[in-house]
């Protein structure tokens, strides 16, 4: 059965055009720096975000952890909103890999009080306190909300005044750029390093990019090797990333339109709480205000050819992507209505 898969936009498989390009990709050994397709992808990514250099890595988690590993010294603090992906979904990797300490700030959908942020920065001048090594932010946020450029600019100004680097988890930076109607480089300008994913909604089968200054990327390349991220004839998948940047980033507004359509349809289902105004990208979060059998819901939808993740913290996340159109959205809304009306 061909499923309507709303678990994530990571489920997108390569397009036919992407597959053909991958098959014809020129390759070399990336650890030696002689894979021309990887080199082209890294150069393209750096140019798109207006950064000096870029590095191809297998996953977004590796990209984020590599950035922190490169920015900080062991024992440094990482100031970060408490609900960011690095905190919630990266298995405590900062403590394991970098020896850093997450200084988590209360946040509203990834946005923190900037006066509190300013007061949280520490310089290690007192022998009792650690030093702030990096500030991490996320846009688009994993709640599906996009932060305004004015917020990012103000946060970046605070960081620069205190000589602290900023790392942006920009896993879905192109979705955010589409919502803000700006180039991705306008978001990236308010961070010293930026990670973005090629495999989230862009149909590449694997891969993420870390960008920054040439000095930073040179250091990160060495540390990528430490993490086991040195790859060989990887131009085959780098070519998928090139096609993703050239073609797939241009159509992300369609995914948001379908997500908005889904939100409006399920909003009419009794007992469902959803906020279309928070659908900034391709994610719909719905809360079911009555007792249900969560496993029963996922199984019932699966029988209808629909895949979803079970609710997390009382909310169900539905993610649209290249393979989800209006017809699929309508079928999902109808299936949810049928289950929740019983």
C-alpha cells in the first residue's frame, strides 16, 4: 500500500529527476577533498546563505553537535531555549560530545526574553562560574512557528556586544524564508554558524549542511572526522542535495498552503483544538480535547492508508510535504473526523 505519510517531512523520497542526477553524479573521495560534487554542493550552500564556507554532514543532529563542538571548550555553557531540538531531541549529545552544559531558558515557541538572555551570559571571570561558549537558536522552530527577523537581529546584537557566537539550527530555514518572503541568507545573517537539512521536505535521501566562516568550517571538518563523519564517494548523495537546493526549495509555499488547508478542515471536527494562525510552515499541531485511545487512532488511520506519529505531550503533529496534496489532505481530515466522531 502507498501510504499518506504525515509523520514528518523526512519521509520524502527522491524525485525521479533527483534519482537520475544521482546516478550520473561525478564522485571522488571527500575526505581527501576531491569529490567534485560535494565541493560544488558546499560552495553552493555557502553562497545561498552568504557564508564563507560550508560542510556536508550526514545528519542535522551531527551538524548541530559539530557546530557546538567547534564553538565551545569543555565546561562552557550553551545558552539555549528550553524547547529547542538540540535540547529535546538530540539525546543529550552536548554533554557527551562537547562536554558542554546546556543553560536552558524558558521560552515561548522558541523565543526567549532577551533581557533575561543578556543577564544569563557569563564570562568565567569568577572562579566559580563557567563561561558562555555559544548561544543556540532555532528558526523555523520545531513548533512550526517562524521567528521574526527583528527578534533574531536583537538577539544577535546582544551576542556580538558580548563576543559570543550564535549558532542557528536552521533545519527548515527555507520553509522559514518562504514564510517571511525573504532569501534564506536574510535569516542566516543573524548567526555565525547555520545548520540546515537537505532531507526535511526537500526530498534528498540524506544529508545536512553546516555553514560559517572558512576558519570555523576548517575546524569543523577536522571535528567531523572525530565524530566519524568523514565520507568517501559521497557525491552520489551530494548531487541529491544540489537538486534539492536548485528545485525543491522553490516550492515550499505549497506545503504550507496544504498545511493551512488541513488545519482549517480539522478545525471543524468537534473536540479538536487547532490554531491555523500558528501554521507558519508545513506543520499542523492539533490537540484532542477528549479521552481517546492513541494507539487505536494511529492503527485506525493506518488501515485507511495514513501514517501519523502518536500524540506527544497531548498534541498530534501532522506534517505536509511534496507527496501530500489537497486530495491527501481531504482524505486525512475525513479519516480523523470519522474516528473522533465515534
